[in-house]
């Protein structure tokens, strides 16, 4: 089992910045991809960004140029730096961890609210 804990959410004005953190613990060997997803009220959960063990990154078009994902493998931690935040970025942000055996683990989520 892998435990996943997110932190760093909060309330920020439009144009502001936040940094989310995701820490994985437990059976952390063979963790491959760490990523972020978000879910706004009444909407489906959507992909935001992810990063592989070798550092390859992917981003949703809606956040390219504004968000940056990074990873500290020694600390089993992934970060999501969010700049130039918009009200439409308001959502619960979830961290997803995928191991090489394709098992997937989710955190409980952290709320991000961007006021206009």
C-alpha cells in the first residue's frame, strides 16, 4: 500500500500563486509516475500534470505555461507550482501515484480557491 498526502491548498486572488505538495509513503518502491488531477464542483476529475521517474512531464493545455510540476524522488514528493491563477482553476486538487505494476493510489485532495 501507498499512502498519499497533499498539502498547500488555500484561498488566493486571481493572478496569485500557490505551491502544492504531495508526499508518498508506505510501499514506495517502484513508484513510476506522480501526478495531479483536479475536480471542480459538478464536474469530472481532470488531468492537470504528471511527472515520470525519469523526469518527463506532461501538462493539460489549460495549465501549460502557468503550472510547473517537479519531483524530489529522494523525498518521494511531487510539487505543483501554480502561477497566474485564474478563478477557473478553483477545484479540489488530487495527487495520484502510479507504481510500475500499474497500481494507482490517490490522496484525499486539497482545496484551491481562486477569487476574482
